[in-house]
C-alpha cells in the first residue's frame, strides 16, 4: 500500500518511574536450566540493564499518559481525532476482545468524534497492522484526516523474562497520523503472516487452563514453544524481514540501498548483531542505544526507538527510514517512512 | 482505485448442540419468567468444538460460495467478541485461521471492543484496505462466538439477551459480482466503554474467576444512546450515497431480543427480513454472527437492486450502519 500524504504529526511515549535491574529480574525469575542459546549467556550477554515497572498503574493508564503526550505534542484538539486505535498486544485492564482500552481513552481525552477500536494481530506486529489499517481507513474516508494510535503494556508480575529473546518492559506509546502532513510520511506498509506459527508464543488464559487447576498468575504469562521457535521461526526470521522490507520498499518505489536508517525492536544484543549482520547494516544505520536503558517494550519499541533516534540527531531531515518488526502470530512487518 | 467492493460469500457455522431457554435459565439458577419477551427459544452450544473450528467452517463455506481460493485472500479480519481459545490480544484467532484455511497470502487483523458492531467495523476496514491497496483483492471477515459457559444470560436480574455459540463469515472482494457495499458509518461512545465487559481474567483482576463472566452495568448501559445513536448514522450514510431511506428494502440488526430488535427497526422505520425472528428464536444472540446470519436471510428475500441496511449497536459502546445494494 502506498499512502502518499499521511504523516506522523507527533509521537510520544511514557515509561513508568518504577524500575528493576536485570539482575533483580533474574533473581526473581530463574532461567531454564538447559540453554538453547549455544555460546550465548542469556543473563550476561543480553545487554539490558533494567526494565521499567508499572506498579499500580494499569495498562490503560500507561496508554492514556502516552496518548495525552502525543495529543499535546501534536497541538490538536481531541475533537479533531477521527479514528482512535488501540494496538496493545498483551492483556489490558479487562478481557479482550470483549473490551479494548480504545473506549476508555476516547472518554478520557474527550475524542468524542472518533471511532475508537482495538486493532491487533497478536504480538508486536500490531504496530504495523494498526498503522496499515489506519492509513487505509484515512485514505478511504475523505471526510477524515486525523488518527491517534496508542498502546499500553504492563507485563504480568514475574513474567519479565521472555527466554530466549528478551526482558519485557512496561510503558506506553502513541502517535498522531494526519493527512497532508509532510514529515514522517508513511510511504508504504508491508506485513506478512505465517499462521502456522500462531501458538509459538502465547498466553494461555484463566479459562483455558486444564481441568482441576486453580487460578494462578502463570495463566497470564507469556509461554513459549521453544523447540518450535528454534525449528520454525529462527530459520525464516531474516528471510521474512527481507521479504517485508523489500516488499514495502518496492511499493514505495525504492530499494534497500536507498534506506538511510532502520528502526528495529529492542530484544537483545545478539539479536541486534544478527539483524545487522543479516541485513548488512553499518552500526550508524540502526538505533540500538535503548537496549541497555529499558529492554523490550513490545510494539511500543517502534515509537520509542524512532523518537529517541530522532532526538539524538541520528535521523537526518528527509531520510528514508524503514521501521520494521516481528511479533507473535507470527507476523513480520515493515513501514517505509520519509522523515 | 475506484473499483467497488462486493459481498461474494456469506456463511455461518453453528455447533450441532442446542439448549432450550428453560435449560439455560435453570442451569444459571434463574427464574424462567425473566426470559419472557426475549423472543429466544433455544441457543446453539458447542460440545467441545473450538471457536477456530467453527470459524474455519464458516470461512470455508463463504469462500466456496465466493469461488475464491484461500490462497488468494489478502487479509483476514477477526471481529469475534467472546474470549478466545488462547488469551487475546497476545493470541489472535485470525492467525490460526490463516493456517487452517491455507490462506498463506493473507495478513491478519483482530478487532476488539465493538461487540456485534465489530462486523461493520470489519467491513469498513476491509473495504478501506481493498480500495486503497491494489495488491489486495479479497478479504475474509470472521466472527466466532463462544460465550463463557454457564453465563449466557446477559444481566440475570433483568435479562437483555441470551448468548449462543456460532460463527459467521463474509468474503469481500473488488469486482462486479455480488451485493455491492456502498459504505459504512460508525460511531463509538467511550463514556460507555464498560457498559458490558468481562472484568476478570485480565490485568485488573487476573485471578478472579468469579468475574470471568460478562457483566452488564445497567446505569452505563442505559446511558449509552444505543438505538438512538444508530439513526443519525443511517441518515449520514443515506445522504452520503444519495439514498432515500424509504427505499431501503430490508433491515439487518443483531438478534438481541424481540423487544430490542423491534424498537431498533421502528426507530429506523425499516423492516427486518422474515427470517430474522426465527434466527433469533433458534440461536439467541451470537454477536457479530447475527448480522451475517440475518444478512443471509435478507439477501434470500431481496431482488437485484434492493438496498439492505445492516445496523447495530454493541459493546464499546459502538454503533454502526452499512448499506449494501443486492
């Protein structure tokens, strides 16, 4: 999809003040005894110093704070918002898909004119799926010109270790799309799903527990089919990234050599190295600095890393940026953005 | 791109099991008199079938009618309202469905928080994607409802409906064949986001099994404008497409209750298809699947060129209307 003329008017994120060091996390959440990472030591090599912890804040509180910041940064009246999308990918305050924080955020910020809805695909690729859907909707609705998209992630207690990938961090992000805005213009979004991998990473849920089992925290914990992850996801991971990145670039009329900068999820030091190696990137072509600061914010990584990279002067005006990620489902996605 | 979007396939799949209204009320310890006026005699119930299995069956039927191979689908949208077989939104049924159907070319979207109106949101999103992305030619929309067992009566103190199991699917594609989707108008009232929801099993009450059931907050529910919110959306839609409301041949609404459905129809001054009352009597309220089922009845009764209006109000609080020309 080429979406000329829709740009990111403003973006923002919120990290709750509470935090735990990686060492504290590992003390609370022991790692599996059998490592599947070969020479890599998950705890020593991960590259994450600490993660933020929401404490008493609910997912919607994190989302709402980010949404308010984005609306303020955009300097718009909430009444101007035509579409309000919640792209949170892990459980929110109340049970999905019956409930979404979209309605709560609509009420709280006074976006009375908006259509408020939750859009996700399972996992971090919710960012791109929501972006693609919102851009299509804006383009197809001449009467609409503004969308606010947000996510609020609160990791269930004792579930910050996502072995063998990362440490999960709490926080929210939000951004405002506007037709005709000439910066951070969304040129194309490409997304590809391999549904066979739908249950490689999942949360079981209270009602889906085995008969006779008592309610317990771990039914809201992220579970992994580790053999499946190793055998089915890892071998195709870089291939799928190349597929969606090339696909998005082609739709936008560009090639890989035209890309100035990459915004990529924050997983681990070895994952960042693998991506750089596989995509043949120079260190100054991709933002990796946030890894130590806060770990993986799920789909919020996209906005957090873009904002931080831009704030540190790493993205030149007019740069061609690829925002890419993958997520449980399993879905790989890429957006081409003209900064 | 200016091609029209058409409904190429429309199908439902219900489990074979059935429970009478008496059984449902007795099973939940409720007085049968509370069911009076609902216009529901029985609901379809699963006997172990998964929601994704019902969804896949409905999807296959709709694709077969459309004459479209699953591999040709560009996107699958899941507008299910009920809790899914693994915890949403970390898991979404649309991904499993992509695999089960062999729809390898489709990316997936899950919607949340719009109740029965989720179908109209899905139609609007699918239409938007199909008309702005030339690489996408067809979309599958699915809802598969599997209510929390033993909590099918919504608001036991003053029942508003009874929830049944079942799945519905629509196939939309660009082209010239099939009923044409003219447009959709939607609105949500965030002030009523918790009019009807399931409080337990997520982050606020993770271990509260007693709250793992749909709760209707009566004051909030009453404050949501419900049917009244649909009327201006219909007017907006008719004006946008140059349609005189009086020329709309059939009205398709969710199967809440005979009283609620009649009130919505009266408010819009339109007539549901003759089959709608039986659909509600035999299946109860199956959320977005109601709209698929009743649309199927409406198109069977419609002549070429007839206008059919799908209208809904549901959790979120979301209201919507979609206009289709048969």
